[in-house]
């Protein structure tokens, strides 16, 4: 359905507020790890499970819950998602042990997975066909703003008022999003299209798609070996005061936003080729960080470039997966996006867990080269995909357009 322009803009604003809340809660733990560890008298690596388990919740929640809820009204589903989100963050704020906090993070993650799967569809349905890309971009601007401002602001609030206060603020933003969605999202949105099981099976049995999902997990997740423990690294290795970390996370977020825009532009025509070079640069920057981390100025410059490249691969990875789904499992194109979201979060979970193991066994500084090795694995798999594309297309370039038989 389509609404008048003013009503559709207000509905998109409601979705954007929701995306801001979701985006903030995903990475908020990164800035709060030292505070959570100190409060519960646990190691920073144990506190890092708040990142790992959240990512695992999205990994399994996105494809499974999206598939199970396709028959629900989109507005009803969106309201239910936000209610679960508020409950999860309220429980996090009230948690008295790390076990309760971890359960709260998983609960929040389940709402995240479904939101990411349906929000784009809702945004596209609110406007005419020729404005769909802009509508989706506006909705996702909430995520971008969350990366730039939400995480550093949440970190600052946690440092000033205690880490629980950060989750209280996120729950309040969720409440604002709930009210906005109740008022502004129309009830007459179409229901989701149920994807046949045989089409879903194609997604997880096709070698080319499995290779793409592996590239997503390794290439995106490699940075999280370092990023998950960036706050303690900045404090203990680089020597910054904890009060300065929030400002550095703001700079990192700005770099991410810039990189995301650049990534979208350079991946439009040849996403696979662009990804190959992005991953090489990303691995180099992580290796350089091992040398520059002990020095404030050089470390900050390297961390800026780490942020620039961290999310730059996201548009290309999404485009490439959709292209492959159109070619090998056209009936499951929408589910392919959900599975790729799961792959992104599998990468976060692997990276965060690996970062914890490395921190405990080798030390914080070694997260840098371990992360680089993970990204180099993505370089190799991307190179393999490039070879397969050239072979399948008679030696032609890796276009963002599906091959025709």
C-alpha cells in the first residue's frame, strides 16, 4: 500500500527511531565491558559474552523467526518486536548477575533479527516503486546514526551514571519507538510471503551461497576480534583515560558512517571485486594496528581507518548475496537477506569469542593480528568466488547483475 507523502514520511520516521534503538543496543556492550566486568567482579572476556551471545541470538533468530512469522500482520509483528526489545533492555537494566544480563541480551537479540528482516519491506511498501530505495535508505539512517552517536553516548552515560543507566535509556527510546509505530504505521500493510521449504533448502545447500555466507562471517567478523575489546585496548595498551573512550568511539562511529557510504558506491557495479580489495585493506590496517596501538596519535589514526573499513563491506556483501539468490534460489530471495544477516552476526559472535580467548591467553594486543588472519581468510574465499564467477561467465567481470543462462 502507499500513503500520502506526509503520512509515509512520518511512518518512515517511526521505523528510523526503531532502527536507532536496535542499532544502539547491538553494540552498546562494547563501550560498557570494563564497567560490567568491574560491577560483577568478572573478567572483561566474560563480560564480552554480552556481545557474543547477542550476536548468536540474531544469528539463529533472524532466519527462524522471520520464517515463522510470515503470516502475521506486519504492524502487529513490528509492535511485538518492539515490546520484546523493551522487555530485553529493561531486564538488562535490572539484572543483578551476569547470567541474567546474558539472558536479557539474547531476548533483545531475537527482536533485532526479525526487525532487520521486515523493516526494509515495510519501508518499501509505504512509498511508490520509484522511491523505494530512498525509503529503505531513510529507515537505515537510524542504524547509521546509532553507530555514530548511540554507542559513544551510551558509553558516556554508563561512565557517568552506571552501565545500567545506558540500558534504561535504550528501553526509553524503545518506548518512544513503540508509541510512534502504534500511531504512524498503517494497519493495512500486506502480510509477508511464505517461502516454500524447498526454496529455503536451496539457500543452505547451494555451494556458491554457502561460500558467500562464509565470506560475510569472516570478512565482517574479523574486525570484531579487536572491536569487541577496543575499550580496554585503548585504556590499557594505548593509555587513554576511560573518560576519553566515549569520544574515540564517536570518531570510530563517524568513520564507520563514511565507510558505509563509500562501500555502497564502490560496490554498485562489481561488488565481488570491490570486496576483494576492501578485505585486503582491512587486513593490512589490523596488522598495522598491532604496531601503532601503543602510540596515541598513530593508534588513533589506525583506529579511524579500521572504522572506515569495518562496515564498508556491508553493502557489497548484501548485494552479492541477493544476486546469487536470484540466480540459484529465486524463490527465497527475501530469506537470503535474513540468512546473510545471520551470517553477519555469526561473524560478530566468532570474532567476539575469539577476541576473548586471545585476550585471556595471549593479551589484548594480539587481537589485532588474529583479526587480520580472519579477514585474510575472507580474502582467499573472495578470490575463490572471483574465479568461480569468471569461469561461470566465460571470463567476464564480476557484475552485480545475475548471469543469464
